[in-house]
């Protein structure tokens, strides 16, 4: 190490630069939170004013009425006979989401890894991925209901159908972008092809794969809610459908709000995982 890097002036300057970067990062975070809260407050204010002007709760309920309904059904079943609380419907949808998304993610990563490692596998599977990728998962719903009934199985399979192509493409794209020098370095140190794939390829590709997981999570919510609208006796999609048929708009909006809350929580966890695995975000 040179004398310059050992000098007190250099060390002090480096520490000051790091403190300035940390302070700036905190300032940006607080600004983001502040502007985000302001945007939500403006949206709620416009909603409340519009609902009061319209003065028809069967079309657009007020924010206060929606909040009251949301709180009420946290502890009361809907429907009142053989129904569930809002929490129960949320848990039912979340279980389906997480089950189908987890299965689809594991299958997509495994399939993408196999396609990236073996050209023969890639040539065989790629046409199937390209054929099924443009198809909306809901197109398979009537067939899945005939095969599996209306329990959780067709909903989970429907989510898997939508998740696998997204994760597979994200995995292939990220693995192809890994610099060859990294793999060559690991192989020169004695790593087997499988070990290099697991510890070098996938580790370097993980941030992009997690981005694909975030996109797949959004698609999974679309699939499960649509499936619950058509064939289900529980879940947020079922609750929204029943509330709409009975013109209970405040309950319908409460179901939408519940979806938004759970979606934000799950996406925030994935974003946190992305920051933990991406060196450039530190």
C-alpha cells in the first residue's frame, strides 16, 4: 500500500465521502417516502370528493365508508353463512398464489438452467415456450375445471402455467449474459460444470431472475383472482364477485384494497431480496 493511502488526510477524505453518500442515500429515501405519501393522500382526497359529489354509494363509495367496511369484515364473515372474514379470503388467495408461484418459479429456474446448459434441451423446449408464452393462462381455465374440479388444484395449476414461461425466459436471458470469464475461472480452479452452474452462473444471474419473479407474481395475482371470480367459494376474487352482484361497492373496493396491500408486501420482500443479491445496489 502506498504512503498516500496510509496518510491521515486520505483516510479522513474517504470517510467523509462515505458519510456524504450515506447521508444522500437517507435523504433520497425520505424524499421518496414523502412524495409517495403525498401521492396517496392526493388520490384519496380526489376519491373522497368525487364520491361525495356523485352521492351514490352503489357506484362509488366514499373513502370513509370503504375503510369502515374494510374494518368490519376483518372480523365478520362474508357471506354470513359458510363465509369467511376478509382475512380468511385473503389467506385463501395468498395460499394459492404462493403455492403456484413457488412451484412455477422452481420449475422455471430448473428448465431455464437446463436450456442454458444443453443446446439439445434448448432446441427442444424453446418452441414450446414460444408457443405457450403468448397464450393467456385463463384460456386453460375451462379445461382445468373439467379435469380437476373447482377446488384449489386448477387455480394452482393455472398460476404455474403463467409463471413458468416468465421465469424460464428470465433465467435463460440472465444466464446467457453471465461473462464467460467467470465460468472459465471457476473451471480452471477445478469446478465441475454442475458446480459452476450452481455457484457461478446462477449466483451472477440471480438479480435478473428475481426481477422475473416479481413480474411473475403480478401475473399470478391476475390469474388467481380471475379464476376465483369464475369458480370458487373463497378468496378475494370470490368476495369481489359476490359483493359486485349485491351492489356492495364498499366491500368490493375493500377486496381490491386487500389485494393491493398483499401485493405490495410480497413485492417489497422480493425487492429486498433483489437488493441483497445485487452488488450494484449496495
